[in-house]
């Protein structure tokens, strides 16, 4: 595989996939190239990415779209990480399938309703979406309880599921700061709460993880926009 420079187009303010992609690069210590957050330039580089969304990875002049697909591409295209760490996705077919299943579960059952918390137009809607996300988190606690030793979804080292979920750590903390709601409650999901602290203490995560105060400000802005739209109706 060509070792051509990697370019990533992303928006540093968006809540989910953009900043997580940068986190993934750092966690795997792959040789990332130039990082660009110029939206006009991004729009000119969307050839081959029909959704016209970021992040977009450009490797050897070819675009790779969608955050979780970018992670898989990097994991496979650069099998030997610069620091000798193991791949994010396991080689064993069953373990690999299991990791992909839980990654899809997180995106569909946890993140989708949780994102709606910030765009909800009423307190009742917000409580409903938060309740769905909290209920779905219980299954992840079970994965950690019945998984490998080491405290991560990948066992002793950070794996694919850890990275996908870990990119949302600042937003978990921002949710608590804004509403007092605990997505990973220490009493209800102690293993997840410990996992979040352990992930947040990784040097690689510290280097790229979003500032919680800035996330809070951004979240409040989004919530105010949706509230204003609701009031105008």
C-alpha cells in the first residue's frame, strides 16, 4: 500500500465524526498529513462522496468517506502501525464481526437518540431521547462485564469500539454539565464510567480530545437554535 500523505477534511466544531477521526489517527499513530478545516476547500473535494459531509480522508488522491469506514480503511491500508501497536479490528473473524456489530449498535441505538437530545424542541422530547440512549447503554456495560480483561472493549489495548465510543467522551461530559444527565452513570454502569475515565487519561486521547467547555458552548448554541425555531412556529 502506498505511503502517500494522508489528508483529512473535517470540521473541528461538529460533535461526532469529524473530531473522532482525528482522534483515531493519533491513537493509531499513523502518519497523518495535512489537516484542513476550510469548508470551501472541503466542498471542492467531495468528488466520490455523495453525501457531501465531513470527514473525508484523501489518500493517494482518492477519497474515503464516512467516519467508521475511514477507520477501517486506515486499519487495513496501514496494517503495521508506526508504534507497533495491534490493529483496531481483530484478525479473528468472529471477534471482528463482534466488534463491527457493537460499533453499529453504538451508532444506531446510543448515538442516534442521544444526538436528538440536543435538537429536541421540548423538555419532554429531550427526556424521551435521553431515556432511549440511557437504556441502550446498559448493553455496553454487559459487553465490558463479559469481555476480555484490561478494561477496554479491545481488551488490554484500545480497539475499534473504544475509538468509536471514545470520540464522544467530551459530549458525554458536556451533557452532564448542561442538564445533569449521566449517560455513563457510575451507579448504573460502573464499568462504563471507569472505561470513560481510563480512555480520557490516554496520552493519545488527551492530545486531540475536545475541550468540554467549548463543547458545552456549541451544544447550547444548537439547542438555542432549535428552541428558537420551535417558538417561531
